């Protein structure tokens, strides 16, 4: 039995089942079964045990906690206060609300850690505001979706947690490494938006007074402290990323119920139900993806990948470029969670052989797959944007391509100059 045969069975069953519309969690179980059956080692008990083992991770507990914190913030008026504060600062410049979207997404990234949550929460507030002020609807939605890509890079980041679990890499180092790349993406988006605003003569808002700015800051100060607490606590070793999720929940509850008083005790039940549904979906996919990763590892797929790409290990930049092209194509047809959990263990031996820092590769992989959330046909953030903005998919796709090209441009910049990630990471470590 050759390795190429196993690779063919793996890819054919994976993409074949996805093509006919089988849900991703069940697809992954069937892929595991197909590989074991082909190897003549099929045993349903092995798959069941692998699924249980995949979900049995202390680190994965961070995911439901950060999801819960994000839900509480949506109910507690935290995102609205961030928007109002940023709007008071830059709302008066040409295309000001576009800058509000980008800056608010950057701040909210340190709260939610999810591109989907960012797009949904901020989109619901800012898209109606932009349309009311005369901005093009499709362009507004496209900007919100593109800015949501910052959230999975800046800590806390659910995709980075998943990569850390799958690739056995320090989540704390991943969090620290993601700060500057996220800020670079935000800066690139602002430059691009400046050009667009000037070319299209977007509207200019009313300048806020010093008193209004101070009032908005005072109202949002507790919300702004949250990412500082999370990142600072992880950086100085006060708590682990999982414990940071718990801290985020407690802090979000406190400021939403006690300080802002926009959330009632009775709302907690609905928040917990919504969190449970989201967590159930994510962790089911995570568990089944981990089982598939275990099966493909047992089948020797990582070793086959290493052998196939061994000639490129002497040129790390070219190797990362080749993997990136594969991930670009993968991101168009597969959601980020299973892609990270399956392919991170496959690529890890190759990355280590080439002498590439696993943390650096984690940022590249996650950013790559997050941009994939903007590309059809499986663009989760696109569907969220269409839902929030009441827009048809083809209308959004036409407007979002320039943003996608820009973000891929930043990605390739990180590949050509790894120091943009590695050097700032050392500053925070």
C-alpha cells in the first residue's frame, strides 16, 4: 500500500463527501472510516475512542469560555460603547465610519477572538449607520467582513487555540505572535480605505467636541480594559489562556450587569443556550477533526508529505509559499476549524524539518484560512455579512475581492519577511 494511495483516499473521500453536502463533522468520521477500511484495519470502536480523545483537552475549554464572553458582550452593550468611542475620535474625517469599522474590529478582536462574532456584532451596529450616511451598502458590508479577519489573529483567538492544540505549540506564544500581524492588517486596511474614501468622496461626519470624546471614553473604559487584562495576564504568566477565558466571562458579566446594567440576570439563560449551541458545533467538529488527524497520522500521511516536499526543506520560504497555495485552495472549500485540526499535525513534521518556527507557521496558517472565510463557496463570514446587511451573495463578492487581494498581499509579505512576525513576538515574550 503506497502513501499516494492513502493520500488519494483521504482527499477523494473528504472533498467528495463535502461536495454532496454531508455536514463537516459526519464527513470527517466517514473519512476516518474510509482510510481505516482501505488499510484493512476498520474498527468503529477506534474511531469512537479517537473522537472522545479529541474532545478531552483542557486547552479546548478556552473556546466555550471565549464564546460565552463574546455573547455576554453582545448583550451587555460593550460593542456599542466601543463603536461610539472610536466614532467620536475619527468620525469627522472623510470616510470616517470606515475607519470606525477597522479600529472597532481591532479592539473587539481582543474581546471575541472570532471573525464570525466580530462581523455579526459590529456589522449589526455599523452597517445601518454607514448606509444611513450614504455609503454604498455592498462596500460597507465588504469592509466589515474584511475587518473581521483581524479578530482571529489578535489574542484571544479561537483558531490559534485550535492550532496550538493540534500542533502541540504554546498558545501563549501564539497569542503574543499574533498582536503585531493583526495591527499590520488593520493598518493596511486603513490605507486602502483612505484611497477608496478619497476616490469615491465618501461623506464627512460631524467633529466631536473634547467633552463628547471624554464622555464616550468614560463610558467605554471598562470595555477597553478587557483585552489589556487578557493579554497582560497571559504575557506575565498570571493565568493560562484557558483561565483567561474564565476571567473574560467573569469580567464581561460584571461590567454588563453591574456597571453598564444593560444585561439582566434573566438574560443569562438565553446567553448560555446560544453559547451551548455554538460551542456544541465547534467542539463536535474539533473532536471529529482530531480523530481524523489521528487516523491520517497513524496511516503515515505526515511522513508521506515530508517525503514529497523534502526537496523544499532547504528553502523554507519556498516551502511556506507552496503550503500557502494549498491552504488558499483548501480555504475556499473547507471551514477553518477542521482544516486547522487536520492539516496542522500533517504539516508540523515538515515545518520542523525545515527549521521553521511552529509559532510563525501557525500565524501564517491561521491568517490564510481566515481569509478563506471571505472566499466562496464556503465563506462563513460572507454569509454572516449577507445576513446582517440584507445583501445577496454575488453583490458582496463583487465588492470584497479588492479586500481579499489586499489581505493576501499582506500574507505574502509575512512569508517573504518572517521577521515581521518573529521580531515583534520576541518583544512580548
